[in-house]
């Protein structure tokens, strides 16, 4: 029989989830009414606000969370005044209600829900809500900040879908279930390997049986009645032994064939069941993109007001869904891109009017799912990317030379926006200017095995296009060998594999490079990059495979010892204290039970591009058989001679043009 404390604990657990739903409902409706004060369903929406606040108050009372009950009661009173047309729903009034909802969220996250560290803060908030409800305050600045807590105030971001056929399950249970599913998938792969091994084992007795079929007639003839009298005893023993061995091997062959068939049948059934289970468990972890939209809309509103701009945020999610872990990352990515669009893209209303634009800027988020990939397109109709600003900043930071800038296209310039510490703003503000946002976006996207591209049209706006996996639990990987150690690299991070020999290597600024699509790519040793060796010399007497990693201007070619097969990776995240190991994003258990660390392509790229990990060629092989030839044309004999000496010292064959008429 449950005690009173047990019953109260259950009620409180239910209210924790319920209050998040009510807060989210209030937030969504307020945003709709604030954006469209003359909403055709205004009355119904206000009724929805009142019901949500009333339910929030009742639930808090039942759960014994008095502070939340008091706040909800005053919010309900405000909505009652709004219902009776005694109050106008201004942006300042909404600010106070949003703040009150955030405070409720923080209170519910405390070890003792509803406990306030500063009672004065609660009293000030309640007094402010009361003054608004009584019409004595128009919702001006709140006199005090939200309660000081050890955790920041977070916007509600999830609304579990519930009906009479659904139940609430703790996210930790789903995470644990998915982890166990990973173990089952690993066991399935090992069962497949066992079936393959047994199939190969069946071939051994078959080889004996083929040999026996050729030998048996000879033995039968030699051991006939005619020859038995003259056949030595030891040969007879050998003949009988071989016959018995053949009988034993025949039985063994049949048994092995039977076991191989059963192993294959069991694997097929196990694979089918585990695949279905994985799909079902993964389905339970899928959340609609709309789960994070409400919070994003609220952030857009707050950011726009802070920047003194007017922004309409339009979302077309087409019912897109993704794994909860992916959506958590998508939320952070979208925050950075929306902040970037509001601060860098959308102009102030007076500026937009002067350009002939609508005073309200437009930011659009379009989402869709194709196969196992989620696509996101975030665009704005603002000023576009300042190309001249990028060039000036690149010169200041030493990222490009003046000559590079003259030949730089949009792909090169836009790629610089993702460089750590790069920003075209001269002053740091609360919104941007530190050069962190887009760097975080690309790092997060690439670490997930996705991609991000950007396009921009002057005075028409900027568009970011992202492609992400729907889940991070499973992917395809390529096995590679480095110093006899197997590693796995997700194929989403791999552009291609090439065989490298000496004739393909060129020297650029003292470093070996490969020409890939007519562009130089730095050649490095993966063994040295991850710390397996300090030796930079690579013997390329025989071709070696190289992995091309990265995109656009950030590409490297990593030399490895050998390339294995492409396999399905069941990704096991590293436990504490190994959650963040350089160059390693997780581990995969192979079919034979061995563990293959999964390489982190983002770490590899950053380490290679920020330090000198280039390979060098052995001293005996440094002189190519056919050095490249350069034609020097200059009208000054002194300059021609100087250039000739410099180029020849660098290993080039130089031809001087002394007469432009000569060919």
C-alpha cells in the first residue's frame, strides 16, 4: 500500500511533465496573438490561455508547489482581464508573462520543486503580475530579475504528444533501451561472422572428399582379394584407417553443413528481428521538428526586439521528424543561424523602407526529410553577405593575401565565415561579433556527419542549407589500418579514397600536396597526426592509399597503411571520463569482437590545418625524374636571371624567353 509521501511523489512527477505542456501552450498562443492582434480566432485563443493557466494552477496546488501556484494564479488573473477586454496584450505585458513562465520552469528544476533562494524575487514578480492584472501597470520593465539559480532559465522546448493511448516514458529509459539495441546489433554482426566462418569451415572436409574420391578406387583395387596376400600389413592398416577417416570426415562434413545452415538461418532471423526492433525503438525516439519551433520563435522575437528590428519568422517543417539527440543539436545550430540572420542580415525598419522593402524582415525555415537525411534551409531577405568586409577582415587576419583576394570567388570568401574568430563586425555586441557562431555551426554539423553551404545575393538575402542524418546511433564506416591498428571513419566524412604514388606528389610552399580536381590538397601522415609516430618520412616506392577528408577550401589527404571493407557501424559513445578524447568520436565493436575507434574527422581537419603534419619523402627519392618546367618571360634580363636562379634552386627546370617572337 502506497504511503502519502509515495502518492505525493507520483503526483509531483506527473506535474513536472504537465507544467511543461501548459507553459508551452501559453507561449505558443501568446506568440500568435502578439504577432496578429486581430487574429480571426482571438476569442478561442484567449480562452485557451485561460484554460492552460487554470490547469497549471490546479496542478501546482495538487502537487504542493505553492510558489508555482501563486504565479499561475496571477497569470490566470491577467488572462481573465484580457478575456473581459479590460487589458491590452502589449509586448511589454507578454515580456512579463514569458519571464514568469521561465521562472516556473526554473522552480520545477530545483531539488525541492518550488523552493526559492530569494523570497523577495518571488514577491516582486508576483507584485508586478498583480499590478498588470489590476490594470495599474502597463507591463513596463520588471523591477527585479528572475530568481538566481544555479541553472540558467531555459525556454520550454518540448511538448509530448499525449492521448488516451499513450504513456510518458523517461528519456533516460529510451536512451538506455537504444544502448541495449546497439549491443543487440553488435551481436547480430557477430552472428553473421560466425555463419560465414562455419560456411568456410564446411569447405575443408569437401576438399578432403574430393581428394578421397580420386584416391579411394586405387585403394580398393590394391586391397582386393588378389592383392591382399601380397600387400604389406602396414599398408593394409593405412588403407583401413583412411576408410575410417573418410567415414568420420563425411559425418563431420554433414554436421558442419547442418550447423552452417542453422547458423545462417538463425542469423537471418536475428537480423530481421533486430532490424525491426531498431526501427521501432528509433521511432520512439523520433520527435517532430515542431517540438523546437515554439522556442525558436520566442528567441527570434526576443532577439529582434533587442536589436530594434521587426522580423517575421515563417516555418515550413512538412511534418519532419528526427532523433531527439539530433533535434537537440539542430536547436543549437538554428539559434546561431537565426542570431546571425537578425544581427547581420535583417536591416532596421527605416533602412528597409528606404530601400523599398517591407519594414518587417522575413526569416524562413524550410525543413524536409529525404531517405535517412534531414535538410534544413534557413534564409533571410536582408542585406546579404558583405564580400568587401570579408576581404578586409581576411587581410587583417592574414588569411588571404592581396593576390588571393583578387582571385577569390564566393566559395572561398564564404568559407572564411566559418573560420574560428572570424567576424565582419568591428564591435562585439550581445548578439554577435566574436566570430564563434558559424564556427560552432560547421563544427557541429560536420561532427554529426552532415554538411552546410551558404549562398547570398546582395540586398536580397542569405541562405544556409544544411544536410544532417536523422539519427547518430548508426552509420556506415570504412575500416582503415594505421600501424596495425584498425580504425573506422564514417563514410559521411569521406570524400574519396585515392592511391598515391610519387609521380602524383607536388611541392607547394615546401609541403607535399596532391592535385585533386586541379586544386592542391595537403598530404599528411595519419599515423603522425594521431600520435602513432613522430616520423614524417613516407616511403612511396609502392602506392599507398590516402583518405580525402573535408570540403571546399578545408581538405586534407591522409596517408594510411591499408583500406579495409565498408561496414555498418553501431556507434558506442565513450563513457565518462572518456567522453571527449581527441580524434576519437566513439567506438564500434567489429564482428570478431575487436574494438575499432571511430575517428573524428573534425578533429583531424583542425589539427592538420593548424599545425605542420605534412609528410616528407625519403632523402633518396627527393629528386623527381622529370622536374616540372617553367617558362620565364620578363623584359628585364636582371629580373629574368634572378627568377631563374630562385626557381632552379626550388627544383624546377627553367626556360628563358629572350624574344617574344620565338616559340
